[in-house]
RNA sequence: GCGCCUGUAGUGAAGGGGUUAUCACCUGAGGUUUCCAACCUCAUGUCCCGGGUUCAAAUCCCGGCGGGCGCACCA
C-alpha cells in the first residue's frame, strides 16, 4: 500500500511546483511546520472556502472567528491543561514511555498531586518495574505539555496563556451570542477555520502530523431530548464502517448511512447526519470515495470529553489516516465552562409541551407589619416564611429562623393565599456534536488522489486531476507564440477572465506550447485556452481539457459566458 | 524522546582529504517553431549549520538542525 518512491516523487513535485514545502528552509527547517507556496496557498484557500460553503448553505450554521491565543483558565475548564501536564517517564532499558502518576498508583494516595522529584523518588525507592520489560530504570520524569505556552502582557501583570490546541473553545466562548443570534432556538451550529497548535513530540509523515496546522471545526448544539430529525435515505451509497471495535474486532461493514442509523450501528442520529455530510464534503473536494471509511473510537482512545466518536479515515500513501473526527461531546464543555466561569449563560430554554401549573397555598407576609416589628431580623423572617415546607394548621405559630432562634407569627402579620405558579419550561445545557477536520491532512489526500503518473510518448508525464472547485486556478491562457499579436491578445483575454468574480486565470508564454501544457497539468489547472493565428482572424480560441487533452474551438464571447457560469465542460 | 538509515543547484542524482565539484531535467534571455516537456546559443544557481582533526575538509570525527523508518507519544 505504501509506495515510498511515489511519495518521494509526489513530494518532490509539490516542492518544485510551489505547492507544499518545508518551512524556514534556509535556516535548516523546523520539523512539523510547512509552507503552502504560491500554488498550494490557492488550493488551501479553495478547500477551506468549499468547506465553509458546505456547512453554511442551510442557514442553521454560521461562521465565527476567535483568537488563537487562549488564556489558561479557558483551557483549564476544557480539560486541556490537566490532560496535557502529565509527568512522563521512560524506561531506560526498553524506551517505553509511561505516565509517571499511573506507575506509582498504589504507592501513593494521590499520585497526580506529586511533583516530578517526589515521583522520581517513589519510582526508585519502590523499585517500580516497567510494565513492558520489567526492568526498573527510569529516566527523570518530565511534564509533557503538548500546548505552546505564552504570556499575555508583560512583567508582573502577565497572564499565562496557550496557543489554542483546537478551535472549538472559541465556539463555546461565543455560545451566548450564538444563542441570541439564532433567536434562542436549537439546533444551531457555528464553524471556525484557522490555525491550531500542538507541540508534538515527534512530527512525522510530511503533512500528516504538524505542530501548527489548519483546522476546521463545527460545533452543532442540540437539545438531547429533541434531536433534529434525520433522514438520509437520499444517500444510497454504501459506506465502509468499522463499528464497535471492542465487540467484533474491527469488522468492516458496508451499508448506507440510513441503514446504519436504523440498525443502531451509529447510535446517535445527529452523529450519523454529520458522518454523511462529511462524506459529501470529502467527495466534493476530490477525495476518492472508495478510499473513505468511518471507524468508531475504542473506548480507551476516546477523548476526555467525548461520548461517542467516529473517525473518518482516508486511504493514501501513508495508509489509513484519521482526517476528520466526529464526536458527541455531550454537555461536557458548556457545563464545565459554566462552573469555571460562574456564568449562567451557557444554557438553552426548553419549553414544555404543556405548561405545568402548580397551585400552592402560602403565607404571604404583610411587610408593613413585619418590618417595624422585627426590624433588622425582618429579612430572616421573610426568608423563613418563604421556605416553609408545610403551612401551620393554626395561627399563631412558632417560626424557626435560619439563625436558630424562634419568633411567633400572628394572624396580623400574614395572609393565607393560593398562588398559581405556571412553569412553561426549563433551562438545560445543550449537547454538542463536533465534526473536526484536519485540513492539511485532507489537502494531502486530495493531492495524493489527484496525482497521476502516466506516460506520454515514452516520457513520464504527471498531472494533478484536481476537481475544478479546488484547482489553484480555473483556467490558463497560453499564446501559441508571443509574436504577431498573439501574446497581446492572450494578455487581453487573461485580464478579461480575471475580471469575472471568483475566477482565477493564469497566463504563461515562455517556452514551447507542449511544455506549458505540461506545467499547467502538473499543478492541476483544468482548462487551458490557447490563442493562435486563427484567433486573431475570427475571435475564436481552443479550449483544452486537462484530463484527456481533448481540444475544441469556441468563440471568445461564448467562452467568457461559460467561464462565468462554471460551464466550460458543456463544450465537450 | 530512543534506535537504525540519511542530508550535494529549483528537482532528481553521481562523486569525494588537494586546481575552477559532475550530470540530467528545471528556470531565465535570445533564436527557431502553425498545438502537447522538440531543437540551437548563452546565462543563473549547489556540497544543511557549528565545532574539531589537518598544511589543506564538501569529503574524516563530534554536536546541532532537517528528512525517512521502527519503538514510544498523538487528549
């Protein structure tokens, strides 16, 4: 499956053509950081643009944008600081790495409160052995924090912060604003695209594990008791699913999304909805559908916040790679942020189908009497009256106050009343379904699946069969020759096409026409327009299709209309 | 972080203690050319970084950085 030579040739091409390159290369490069070059940046932008349009088209999801620098308390509440500060130690014999606090469990009541010196002490004094090789030689334990730390502000007043390890927290921070924006009605969602940061121990495999990466995340807030209706019967494609890895040992099955929901393979229908929409997106940007599968997380690899989680994996030269994670985070995040921030605005209101009416008899205080009578203690009396669980049979009676003293309540002080309390609904913490996309990984697989090595007249010939929606340019204009006014006509046409909104046109006039076709093919430009001698006479040009090199002739005016409406393919 | 392998123009490679480091493709200029990496002339551009050994280091040694693979890690 892994063809290292093909990876090398593809990587060399990506570098040579300015698509994806190592970052900071003149200073030796930095592992886990990459650049998108002049061609790659266009591809990246279009993939992200497609992603945003894919989710916002129905109007129930909006785009937001929040800071990458995140104060520490936000990430304490989300669990990232705790999860990321574990002490790690390594066996000097077999190099296995372990969480130090887990090794000393049983030798200390609260191992996660220990600092590294204490934990090293226990490791050696108790001669704790390596679970792998049973030797007892440990390296000094070190905190492993996978977040990039930074400070907000300078000197004494500075505040600990981290570069965000995910964009999701930004959506949770904006929940109150989103709730108002959507007129206080669930379900709704928010998306955000942007950079995320994880200080990986060993970034590997080119674009697959990066330290700074492009993420695209959606948080979809739902009422767990009234989840959105899901009907996926339109999609009849059979999808590869690997459910319940703890049960039947990773058995891959193929069924439609609707069947998977109906048969409880996918337990949460909202999760199923997003699996399906994820599949649609990936196919739309050029991922080969036969190289997509969904795998349910095993319980032990589930993130600390997730209840049910499916990975979308894509097959490429690096094997099956997790490119999208779809998790039911339940109410974990919003609830935790409410607790840590003391805010009460991370909720939603659920109206009951019928208003619950509660009739209750109370002793309504006459404050004009109670006030002068009890003075400073009047407040306590009022509270005690309100909290009475059972009304006294007769008046006067003795009322116990919260300070332990008793007062006598007489008929003049209160009035027996019936109150009618109607309860229309209740506050609850919404659940959230989160599809999280690794954009760089997806771009890698788009390139991988689009990269085709062929032969042309005995020569190696490579091209990127990118979908039009993610190609770095829509068309390229090529004058057959620079002379006789063809170059001039080509430049005029190029600028005319570039004036069309959303259309990007390139122009190339150096070297032979064959070489220029080859260059355009290699960066995946789907259409090449050639200006030749005939063009100067009758205002026609030839249009060449990248994928089969077929050419047809058309009038420039007609062509401009077709480009504008994204319909060039109808010419063929 | 550990182990093994590795680093030479934009890309891919050859070579290697001693004159000016080699080749192909690519890129640029000019010429030629009536549609698929053609041809001719010319040109730009390279030994990852630092230290050591040596009369002399791109070459040998050490360290760093980068890359590949395996182990571990990947909330």
